[in-house]
C-alpha cells in the first residue's frame, strides 16, 4: 500500500492537526525542562560548543513550535494537505536530532554518572512525544524510531551486558509503544469521523427544519406566502387596524379560465403563468401590503391604509392592469385575466372571518356576472347568499319529501294535430303551495351540486309513468326527457339509462333525449358525439333543444347524430313581426328536412304562428296553443280521449288542422 493511501495517513483531518497543536504548550515546556536537565547531566562531559548546540537546537525547536501554536491557525477546517503532513514529520524529525547525537556520543560513556537520568528522560520523551504525535501517525513513527533506534544500535555496538540489556528493554518498550500509537491514531481518526458524521447529520436536520419552517409559510412554486401565513397576516392586519382605527382592504384574486391553460398547454405552462402572475402582483403592491397564494389559482392581497373604497378601487385597477398583459408560454402568448372580489374593514366587515367570507362572496358573485373585473362586497350579495342557502336546504328536503313532479307537454303534428309524444318537464310543488319552475330553482341546484339527484328523479319518474301507461295499454308516443349539461358529462350514468330501459322491458325508440348546446359545445364535450352515437345505436332518439339561442350553428347538424331540431321559442315569438326571424326559421326547417331531421317549433301560442309554420313545412309543434304542460293524470286522459275520438270517428280530414279552429275546440285540447 502506498504511503499516502494508508488509512492512518489519508484520513488525517484538520481535527487531528488542531488537537496536536493544542498540546504544544505542555510539550514545549517539557522540552525546555528536559533540555536543562540533560544539560546539567552533560556538564563537564560535553564541550561548551556541544552544550551550546544541545541547548540551542532544543530551545529553537520548542520555541518555533510555541510560535506556530500562538500565531498559527488553531481552528483548521480545510482538508489537510500532503505538504502539511510533511512539515509535521519534518518537525518531529528535527526534535530527534539532538537526542540522536546525545545517544551516540554520551550513552555508555563510563564517565557519565547521570546516564540513568538521561535514559529515563529519553523514555519519557519517547512516550509522551509519540503519543502526542499519534494524531499524525507517520510523524509519531518517525519520531519514535529516530529517538529509540540509536539507543538499540549503540547498546548492540557496545555489547556489554548492561548495554545489551538496555537495547533489549528499549526494543520491547518501543514495540509496545508502536502498538499503542497505532491504536491511538486509529481511535483519533475514528473519533473525528464520528463527530463529523454527527455534525453532518445535525446540519442536515437544521436544513430540513429550516426548509420545513419555510414551506409551512411559503408556496414553493411562486415563493409567495401560503394560505396559512396569509391567515396569520390577515389577523394581524385586522387587529392593527382595529387598534389604530385604520382600514384593511382584502382582495381575493382568481385567475380566469386557468383550468383551460392547464388542460390545453399542460401543467408546466400553468406553473409558468402562476409564477409570472405572482411576480406581477408583487411588483404592484407597496412594502407594507401583503400578497399570498391561497389556492390553486387564487391569490390574496392585504392592502392597508386606504382611506376610502375609491383608494381601493384605484389600487385594484392598477393590479388588474399589471396582471393583464400577455405571458410567453411554450412559444405562444397567454393573456391571464383575473377577477377580484373585495371586502373592506371597517365598511364591509369588522372581523377577520367576515372580511374573508365577504371578499370570497364578492369574488363568486362577480365571476358569475362576468370575469376580468373587480367587485366590492355589498349587502345584497349576502341576502342573495342566504336566500340561495335557504333554497338549497329546501331543495334537499324536496328530494327526500318527493316534492318534485313531472308534467307532460304534448308535441303535436302541425299538419294533423295528432299527439306525437310528450316532453317531460319538472315542477317543484313547494310546501307553501307555490309551483316552482325549473328556471327558478335550477341555478341553485346547479351551483350546489344537486343536479344529478334531480336528473335521477326525472329518469326514474319517466320510467314509472311509461310503465303505468304500458300497463293501461296506452301509447303516449315518444317521451322527451331533458338532459342537463352536467348530466351528459357523466358517461356511465348516461349509459345506465339505456341499461335501465332494457331492464324494465321498455322500448328505447320511445325516448327522445333533449340536449342543449351546453351539452355539445365547450370544454369537456369532445367525446359527446361518440356518446350520442352510442345512445342512438341503442335506439334512443336525440333532439337538439333551444336551437338558435347560442353558438350552436346549422353546421353542427351534419356532424351530430341528431334526429330532431327544436327551434327555440324566441324565434317563434317574433315569427310574425320579424321578417329576418321568419327567414331564419324557414332556413332551419329546410336544412333540417334536407338532412332528414324533423323540426319542432317551441312555444307556439297562437293560430297565426301555427299557420306560418305549417306553410314552412315544420313538422311538429309544442306550445300553449295546443296544451300547457299537464299532470300525468291529465296527460293520460288526453291520450285516452284522442284515442277514443280516433276510434269512433273515421277522421276524414285527419291530414289538416284548420287554422281557423280556436284552440279550445280542438280535439286534443284538455279543458281541465
Ligand atoms: P325546454 O326544454 O325548452 O322546455 C320548454 C319550456 O317552454 C318549458 O318551460 C315549457 O313549459 C315552456 N313552454 C312550452 N310551450 C310554451 C308556450 O307556448 N309559451 C311559453 N311562454 N312557454 C312555453 P319549463 O317547464 O319552465 O322549462 C324550462 C326549461 O327547463 C326547459 O326548457 C328545460 O331546458 C328545462 N327543464 C325542464 N324540465 C327539465 C327536466 O326535467 N330536466 C332538465 N334537465 N331540464 C328541464
Ligand atoms: Mg326541452
Ligand atoms: Mg327548449
């Protein structure tokens, strides 16, 4: 093994050198004393020059060691160089030189009566010196060897009984000393390695603790304070404002359509946007304001010392302006917009929880009204919230108490007046006696996640009513069920409808599913055409409801598996007064019929509308002219009557409904 690769050499660290130097004062003092004792023993034997050399060399070495101890670096931390080890070996060798001469010249000299003292001193020197040097193993070995080998050699050379005994006892003595030094060296290195490992562990623990403390308060992505820290700072700001009678403006900012960025450009792009928005928010606030990231795409700003809501409005405008310019992400520009909800202490709230919930409410209400703007909290929002809350509670109860009912509005052939089927329309029979229409309770049901339960009720009720009609031997024609956009996104639920129809022994072709454009346009609707195709292949029919009100265009018709187009009521309303509406409806009817799709005109209320639609070739009509939505019982009677009339009269003019006939007199009209 190479010298420098020896474990007791290569592992010598700064700790060893530091502790070696730490003992210098003791060993140097020992050296001075020994030098004087030996000088005394040599007095009269050695020449003056030899005495001077003896004292000079020893004192010089001891003094140099002391000098290094006093002015050198006592706390080395850097790894030990080979050069440093060589220097220590050299110094150790230097200390042995006068003793080598002492041994060679004066040991065994019969005139020297102090020989025993010299040997004793040398033994002490060998033991103490080599143990002290054992931190630097090669230095200790060199020192011990050079100090004792001359004694052995001289003993052998003189070959007297006395000198041989000294040589032998020295050899035995130094062999033990070698072993001790070796062990001490190994222990010293192991000891400092253990300490080093401990120190490293403690260091790592300290770092981990610091990181934990940091992340407990900080969002790692944007490096903004997190929700927890925000909560603490908001409480502090509120108590400070309460003490000083000043204000706190709380802005909750939500990134508009952030989910789209994540979905379309990926999460890394989303992260880039968040980091950039955080930077922009930070750049716009003053030092004593506070910005935090409190949720996925939600940030909060605590702004202090605004004198009036106008100050806060100006400040918010600056925030919107700072955020609202494009960010380069993956080679394209993304323009992040934010919506802000604001609540101010003391105007809108007097404590932290209220301030927070009011800012949240302002954000939610503002977002519903339109994004990219700010909204201050106002009391009306709160009353809206509590009435929504009350309605939610009532709706939940209504589901349990079976307060919902399905009405059936006939769909009639415009040409013959015959009932082709019914549309199932939900009503809520409120315990206070009012009948609530879906337009009134759907928004709250959607907002509070109750639509799936309502949809389940509708489907179940339709199945039950179909079964009843089947048992009564009545054919109601096709029953149309309205499908809500949230409902269609749950593919499994939709497929379950088919399974349930089959399981109950009902005919799938007796069902129309009425979907609105909300079901087919927008995010998450990519695989809806596939689902519709599946449902259609299973025999169900698909109807496109409220057509013409939104972004769904005629071009969608050829791409979608649609059987029926329901022209929205708004077109029928203005049919007579608005020529362009008439032209549009005409175009819809023509295009649909060229694609083999039937058309239903919704909301036909008078005879003139009926006549115009008949002339246009519109196949089916639905509206108060024919019937309002009817209860199950009334719908049943209507079908029975119509069947009865058909059975007893040979209807001669069954192809045409006279436009002149008043609705009340028509056979299909129920007069309750
Ligand atoms: P919709 O599917 O377009 O239903 C037609 C709506 O027009 C019904 O309102 C019906 O009562 C009304 N209507 C029919 N003829 C006339 C008329 O001549 N004049 C006037 N002014 N209105 C007429 P309703 O029942 O209030 O339903 C409103 C909307 O609520 C429905 O529009 C449908 O989108 C939704 N809806 C109703 N029931 C359900 C349901 O069970 N499930 C789902 N998902 N949506 C439903
Ligand atoms: Mg409908
Ligand atoms: Mg409609």
